[in-house]
C-alpha cells in the first residue's frame, strides 16, 4: 500500500506532468491511458486531470506483449479524440500508429513506457527549461551533419546517415497541438536513413533492465539493418517481430542522445536511462512514429555509456 508521503510525492509528480509539461487546461479533454500493472500511476494522473477539467477519462487494458505493439482499438480511439493524452504503460506506446494518429489528429501527449513510481518521482523532479536548453545545444551541433559517428571504449564504432530524416528534440514541454514527448524527458534523436558498424550496449536494455558490470550486448549493422545480435534473449524478441513483418523487425530505427542532466545514474528503466546526459541509445525496429518509414511491432532501445559522438568529424559537446 502506498504510504501518505509517497502518495503526496506521486501527486506532485502528476501535477508536474499535467500542469507544467502538458499544460492541461480546464476547457480541454484528457485521456489517461494505463494498464493493469501501472494502474496506481494512472489513477494518480486521472485524479489530477479530473480536478483540472471535467472532461477527463481513464482507460485501462492488459499490458501489451511487446514495446511498440498496438493498444486495443477503444484505447486508440480515446487517444485520438482527446485534446491531451498521457500514457503510463508497461509496454511503450511511443512508436505505435495509435500514438502517431492521435498527434496527427491534433492531440498533444506524453507516453511513459515502463514507468514505475520511483522513476516517476525521480524523473519528474527536474528543471525542464534547462533540459530544453541542453537539447537545443545538442540539436544545433548535429542537425546539419551528413554523418554522425559514435564510438566507445567497449567497442562501439558505428556511423549513421540521417539523410532527409529530421532530427527531433524531446524536452518534455508539450504545449502545442500535435506535439509529443516521453516523460521523463530529455533527448535529441533521429531515425537515420542508413547506418553501418558495430554497437555495444553496456547500460540498459530489455529484457534485462540494467546490465551487469561485465555484461555487453553486441550488434552488427549493415546498410541500415541489424545483421548480428550476440544475445539470445534480445535476438528472440527481434525474431518474434520478424514473424510478423520480416526483415523490417531488424531495422536500425533510432540514434538518440541523452540531455537530461538530472539523471545522474542508470537505474534499469529504459524510459529514464535513455534520457541520461552523457549517454546515447540505439534502437531496433519501428521508426514510423519518429520520422522513418518502417512499421514493426517492436522498438528496442539499448543505452550505451561513455560515448564520443562526431558530427561530420567534429566532436559533439555532450551535456554531462
């Protein structure tokens, strides 16, 4: 049972999300989307939303089978019809048609994939104006680069070609129609047109969460597709997606750069850890929701520690 102090803190985090980040207004509708495992967080958000507006609903469904899997049709409809949506769920709705179609219809919103009460309390106790400044600084360094290269002491050496794909900034400030963010927030990211090289995940990745100190997951990438996955558990997740969509499940979907200086250590939550300043993350699978053209029933992020990032050969100054 949640104690009084934790309940008060959770309410304060919900207020930050709805009042500061989403700026929910009294004349707007709000859909809180949650699942059976995240219901207490969903209820905390609904309680705050229902005090701001009379037009608030909460929808709840069984946790999805995979990050990026589509929610039930009534959930997608609630997101699409709302002015504002917020989605604390076990599996990510960020890279789904439901989320992108809601934003296309004019809804603004935030997803909170894999959120826990601890992560919500830690991640929403942040200066989002500072996060926005750091994000803009990184964005300015990479936005016009023809190539972005990432290296690490553990063996990562991979080059991304953004091509005509747009770099995006996730600052947590979602105030305009159609805008979207993760919460907790803080990253600059792109869905590259292609990529080649090797990356070694040594931070956080599902299904493990925070990796052991000596645990490394190695991936080989050729012409924008992952061709070798060293880990059996991760490979099985991608193979399950490939049963539905074939080669698209192996798409190299995203390069992201963390900009949240309030996250000073990795805790095993992809949602929080991918935002940590001084890290990068690379994802496999769906990228249609972030400017790409690949539809797949998964989006698997791997967080990489201690990267050096180069934009057209010039080292990018990362926030720390």
